[in-house]
C-alpha cells in the first residue's frame, strides 16, 4: 500500500456526505456477492444500525472486538471441557486455578463500580 499513500491521503479531503454512501454501497455489494442472499444485506444494515447506536452512546469498542475474536475460541474450549467431564459443571470451579480466575473475573467486574462509587463519595465530602 506504500505507493497508494498519496491517494489515501487525498481521500481524507472528501466530505463525509459523499464518502459514507460510497463505502456503504461497496459494502453492500461485497456482502451480497458472498452468498447472493437478501438476509445478509438486512443483517449488514441491522448491525450497522446497532454500531451507530453504540457509537452515539459512547460504548467502548474494545470489549466487543475481543468478544467477537475470542468468543468462538472460548465456546469451543467450554464444549471440550464439558465433553471431557461428561457434562458436569463442577469442572468449571473444581481446581484452585479456576477458583482464582473466577475471583479475578469477579473483581474485574466489581472494581470499576466500586471505584466510581468511591470517587463520587470523595467528591461529596
């Protein structure tokens, strides 16, 4: 892409009201070309609307990307662990390592809420 750097730099000067429909059109053609299915186009538009809503509400994008990337891997490993243990859920919290990971996961969920609460309480005092 090094020879096209000048071209990409000039694309930044194109106004958004021209660039966005062009990108959407190319995306729709690409989505339709894969399976030739209208459902894929509707799914593309629905996900685009969801992305727009998430962007408007300042939702962080990094956790979503991590979920999409790691979700399939986590699901296959959970399926493998449950098949090895013949469907027993005890395998998820029976070892010391898994208990430690569950505790750290719980702390990662609780600490931002507690930090925000303490920050608000500190400002009120």
